[in-house]
């Protein structure tokens, strides 16, 4: 599976979602309006990255099922 480029791209996308999630969560404990805005921005980025990761994972599964 590691030799499949689509799997690698999907895995990187899932990893990026995890990193963005951790960045967003880390800002929740900090006081101030700037930290809250930054956390909110990271969580919006997470939603976009998560949508992309889901599409890539589904594409990987579909290609694998078709024998590709």
C-alpha cells in the first residue's frame, strides 16, 4: 500500500488534519481574544482539510475496489 501514491497523499491529508486539530485545540486554553480568533481560524481550516481528506480516502477506496 505504501507504494500507491494515492494512499500516500490520503495519509498525508489525514496527518495534516490531525496537526491542524492539535493547533486549534492548543489555543483554546490560552486567554485573550486573539487566541480565540486563531483557534477559530484553525478549526475552519480543519473542516476544509478534513473534507479533502475524506474525498481522498473515498477515492482511494473506490480505485482499490475497481482493481486499480
